[in-house]
């Protein structure tokens, strides 16, 4: 990881090769976004030429592969990087990620409209196979309702995935920046993430009200949950470091996170909410926070 980060920061040509080259490859869009975040966090406006070529590569990828994922993740993660570089906390970054996820959802309806409609139709056709005999027992109105929510559910799922990728790419870029210029700085910065009580209550209010604001507003519920989930991960990292536990616990967490996301995700959300009220890491956590810029 350090060797790759060092290569990216060696010069404009090297950074462009990684950002633009990775964006052109379908499975490496995350590397393009993370490298773009690293260059932007370190170089600021000097990174515009590198990011411009990276955006061009994502547009070409979208044109040939019919998939705007690389473009959306690069734009989303670099937008969050601008917030972080401006001196705002990770709390603010996670809050902005909710807005970014909402913009993803709005954009997907335009960028991938025909694809999502066809996928929704395929999902609807598969319902009798998935539900079995239970599908025959529901009324025609209920079947129509299931058909009508299929496309919004798909859009929400894709938008949430892009939000997670955007935040994760920024985390990787910030980690690289600290690794090169301020070793250990990112760890202290990430472990200090904790939503203040007022912010936590505001997010909870949005999550509570969203289901009553219509089907399309329902997406705010999982988007806010993503912000809480990252805060919950920061809490676990902070407790492991504070108690000087073995990294085995973190490895176990991430190994089980993907296959059991439906169980661990809500648990992380609950932990982050409770932490805002109790502060498991104690009042001294803020003294341990540090700036990972490594620029003085």
C-alpha cells in the first residue's frame, strides 16, 4: 500500500496513470477514486489536471461499458475529499455523504433509467419463483404495489452502494496521505469519529420522518444509516485501540461484515447512536484526535 501511494505522489504523470488508468478498468474504479482523493487532499487545486483526465477516463468507460459507476464514485469521493481538505471533521464528511447518496439516487433515475426498468421487470418476473406459493395468496393490489416499488428499491440499493464506496475510497486516500506524511495520524483521526448528541438526534428525526414522506423519501433512512455505520466502525476501532486488544477482533469484524451485513450493519448503527449519548471512549477521545494532513 505504501509503495503504491508513494508511486502516485511521485509526480503528475504517475498520478495520472493510476487515476485515469484505473478508471478505464471496470473492477479498479475504487483505486482511481482513492488515488484521486489522495492527490486532491495533498495537492489541492494542483490536482485538477490529474482529476480532469481521470474524469475523462470515467466518461469513456461509461460510454463503452454503459456503466457510470466509475464516474459517480470518483465525483462522490472527491467531493467528500474537498470537505475534508477544507478543515471540516469526519462527522461533517459523513453528513455530506448522505447528501451525496441522495444526489446519486436522483442521478441514477436519469443515467440508468432503462437499465433499472428492465432489471425491475426481471425482478418482478422472478417474484413467483422467490416467494413460491405465498405469491399466489396475495391480492392483485399487493402484486401491483410490489411491482411499483421494485425500481425505487433498486435505485436506493445502488445509491447506497455508491455512497459506501465513496466514503471508503476517501478513507483509503486519507490513510495513504497519513501513511506518507503523518504515520498514525489517520488512525487517531478515524477513531475519534463520534456524532454529537444534537447531530445524532437530527439524523434520527430524518430517519423517523422519511417513511411518512412518501416512497422516494424512504431512501433517507438507509443513507443516514450508512453515516451511523461508519461512526460505529470508528467506535469499534477506538475501543480496540483503547483497550489494546489484538487486531484479531478487527479482522473478525470485517470478515463477517459483508456476509452478515443485515445483522452487523444495524448493530453498528445502534452502537453509534448509543455512543453519542454515553461516549464509550470517554471524554479524553478528543485529545487523541489528530490532523492527518501531515503538512504542519
